[in-house]
């Protein structure tokens, strides 16, 4: 079965999951971490090389202060608890995003968690925190310019976050919304998009299977015609490029 090499997930719906149960939103985020644990294992078992998840967007700072603080606390607790089991499962953790807004303590906790999994090589897990797709691109363009390079797509791409994971093949969003919300933009230029109405805490390995089955049936054309992709030659003479 044709599988994505890089799967990205926008984990949305924690707040609504909690609200439906008359619980504080943070309970939804806690359940969200548990869902993520199961999904990471399921993706690892599929042999997918990279999984990127959106944990906190650069826009999420606009939420009420107590939710932001509680979210970061849940994040720190998860880092401390999950790093070793991830390493044991062969999963290398990368925390991707702008760290300049975080406390020294949080930055150190992030470094420790990354170091603990640094030897793992079965799968890359990119947890995107204070990440924004536009930030990633602007940052890369700035670095390319500082290196004296012309702003070509190739030169910008060299400086993007997560070069180890390559282009996103499949992007999943839960929670019923059909938007990208400034998640991975450049690397997802040709991603297949799959949306689920399930709220993130209700999502699970079976839903991953469903998304992967759907992905396997997609014909990825990358600008070509269907006939070209299927190897039926229809190329006109003199129109060769690839
Ligand atoms: C996604 O769930 C998790 C984060 C953004 C951190 P939400 O908190 O956005 O849940 P809804 O969309 O309000 O239900
Ligand atoms: C996207 O979800 C960010 C994360 C999942 C971390 P949001 O819930 O913040 O997205 P919008 O604001 O509804 O587009
Ligand atoms: Mg949301």
C-alpha cells in the first residue's frame, strides 16, 4: 500500500470535547495528550518516517492567559514523562518552532527531552510549538539572505525547519474545520488533505487507518496529467521537460 513518508496532523477540537462534557477546556487538552500517545504509536507501527503534529500555534498566544499557561504546563509535564518511552520506541523527538518566547526553564526542558531521544532512528516526531508556517518561511528567507544566497525556492527550502522530514504527503485535520491555520505551509504545498469531524480526543488508530487507506487511493499528479502519471505516454514531440 502506498504510504505517506511525512504525515502532519492538526490536532483540533480539545476545547469543544471538554465543553460538551461541561469540563474546563484544559481537561480536553489533557485528553488530547493521551490521544496523541496512541496515535504516535500507531503511526510508528506503520513504518511512516515522519509525523509532525501541531501542539501550539503562533496565534494561540491570543487565547486567554490562563488557558495558555495551563496548556504550556500540560506540555512541560508531557515532555518530562514521554521522552524516555519515545526513545525506547525508537522515536526521535524534535520540538519545532520559535523558542524565543519561552522561559529558560521551558527551553531547557525541551532540550533535555530532545537529547534523551537523540539516538532513536525509527521515526521522527516533530511537535510544533509556537510554530507558524509563515514564520518558518520568513525565517528561512532571512537565513538565505544572510548567507548571501538569492531568494530561489531551492535556497529558501534549505533553511526551513524540519529538513529531515521533507515534504508533507498527507495532512490530517480533526475537529471539523477545513483550514490549515498557518501550520506547515511550504512543505505541504502538495500534501493531500484529509479532514475528520471527530474531535481530537475522540480520534484514534482506526481513524489513522481510514486516512491512510484514503491516501493510498489518491493519484498524486504534481502538475502532470493522469495519463503521464499512469505511464501512458501522451507527450507531444518537442515538449520535454522531465
Ligand atoms: C486544539 O484544540 C488544541 C490547541 C489549539 C492547543 P482547541 O483548543 O483548538 O479545541 P477547539 O477548537 O476549541 O474545540
Ligand atoms: C490550530 O488550531 C492550532 C493547533 C491545533 C495547535 P486552532 O484551534 O488554534 O485553529 P483556528 O484558530 O480555529 O483556525
Ligand atoms: Mg480549535
